[in-house]
């Protein structure tokens, strides 16, 4: 790939060790990597170099990664520049702050961080390759939302519409969910666990009995303990979100199952 | 009741309200409660059972506080009074807070089951607490007003 076709990634990371880990793992013939340790210099670099993606830590001196994110999203030329915030904290408040700052992705610095960032890059820059690898993957445009709580349906519907989902069909329990699924074509199901008449696990087992729905992505949202949700994964769930969650958590989970259609 | 078992409820409450309603929550000094009546205009109650712990957790909101929380959660205007949707939201918040505490306590090897939440509407409603067990009240302040979390838990 010639240099002009390569995607430019700016990494702003206070830890030299993690900076080197990212640089060495992402330096392929598809990407040009630049690094900065100071947010001021990073801002200048963005303006002059026009990167295709910014990966920034949170604790980067007097101006935090959140502030950088806010600043860039307010600058018309860079409002669409994708930003990945990286941090060691796996905390709802930090997730919320990342969402409020306008970050596009939030990646936790753990032993899966590099793979998670690579997955984001693949989805962002090479969607056609992702689609080729996974013929079933497609852009998620319509979602069946199953929750007995009207409040939670409103909360999740607002999040889904906010992240670009075009159609949200609602159902108030597992049986209603099955009925709605039979009546509507959807790209994904998001379901609560504990519901009257038929709970989420029973509904998902029923859905998976139908050969037409073997590859339909299903996400469970629940306040149950993580251990219990993980036990329920065998019933056919593809992913889960623990309540409470915010828009960014939901967006990232949906993005895992969505590949924008290649033009 | 050890203080270390109360912290997960405190943390989960802050986490749930701040994440779902996007308003800062500030815990205040713990106190004990003698009367067996609800504190606020709407109250969520959830029973807790396990081989080593039983009792209940109560979450009670002033009317202004819960109307602000529900408006923020659902990105709509504040309602003028408590209605069925607010009742539904309190049930969901109670479930999420107790689920969050359950998750945190499970990591401390304290496992228990949660019953389905019950929601009472009205101030000074009678609550059936465990006898001879202290009712520990954790008050929280938000920009919309106060709410309390009460722990009435007995170690077996």
C-alpha cells in the first residue's frame, strides 16, 4: 500500500510502555502511526497532519483525554474524526464521562486492549474485508427491543435512535417478543432477562430453535450478577450489557455485530 | 451488620443513579431509623434471602427527586406528579441498585437471592421490617432533592 493510501493514526498515551505496545502492534502496511505525549502538541498535530483516527489516554497531563475529545468534537473540521479513549478504569462513571465527551469508542487497557483496538480499526477502515470474512454481518438498522419496563424501553429506544438505529420495535415480554419477531424483519434483538409470562432466556431459546434466526445477533441487558449472565450465554446470547449502562456501552456492543455495507 | 457490607449498596446506588439519570449523587451521613414508615413519596422494596443473610433493602424518593430522575432517564420533561411510569421506573431502579450491590457482594463471597421489587406510593406508608434488626438509612442528595436507601439486614 502506498503511503497516501495508508490511514494515519495519532496515539496520545502517557505510558511509554503502552505507547510502544500500540505502536508495534498497529504499525502495519495499512497504517502510519504518530505519537505525542502532550495534549497541546497533539492538538497541533491533529490540525497539521489530519489523522484518520486519534487514540488517546485519559490522564495526559493538565488537559485530560476527555477535554481533548470535547475540543476536537467542537471543531467543525474534526467533529467527525473518530476518537478511541483508552484507560485502565472499567468504571461506569468513566464510561459515562467518555460518552459525554463525545468519544466514539472506549477501550479498557487490559490484555485484550490491542485486539479490541484492532477490531475497531477493521470496522472503521476496512468494512468490506470484515463483511467478506463474515457473510452474515451487515449494518444494524432495525432492532427488536424486549423489556417489561416501559421506562427501560424508553431509555434504550432513545439510546438506539441516538446511535443511528432507524427502526426500534418494542415488546413487553418474551412471548410478545416472539410475536413481534414473527411479524417484523429485524437485524438484532436486545432483551431484558427477568420478565413476566416469558423471560428473556426462554424467549432466546425459542428464537434459536428457528433455523432462520441462527445468526441473528441477540444481546441481553440485565441487572443480574455477571456470573449468572455468563451462565446464560449458552442459551444463544451473543453479548450482554449489565445495567446500568450508557449510550457508549450500547453503541460499542452493537458495533461488534455491525459492518457498514460496502459501497 | 458489618459496614463493609453497606458500601456495595452505597456504591451501586451512586453508580445506577449517576449513569441512568446523569445527575451527581452525594451520600450523606448514615443514620438509624426507628419508625416503620416510608420516608418519601415513592418507595421501592426488595427482599433479600440467603443462607447467611436475610432482610430487605428499601429505596425511597421524595417526589421532586424522582420526577427529576425519571425525566433525565427518559430524556423527557418532568412530570407534574407520580404516575404508573414513575412507579415502573422506581421498580427498575430498585432492581438495578440491588443487582449492582449483589454483584459487588458476590465478589466478597456474600451471595444472596433477590425477590422481585415492590413499589409503594405515598409517604408514611407502613413497611414490614425485620423485628429487632436495625434499620440503617443512607441518605443521598441530588440536585432534584433527597432520597434514601435503607438496609434492614440480619446476618444469620
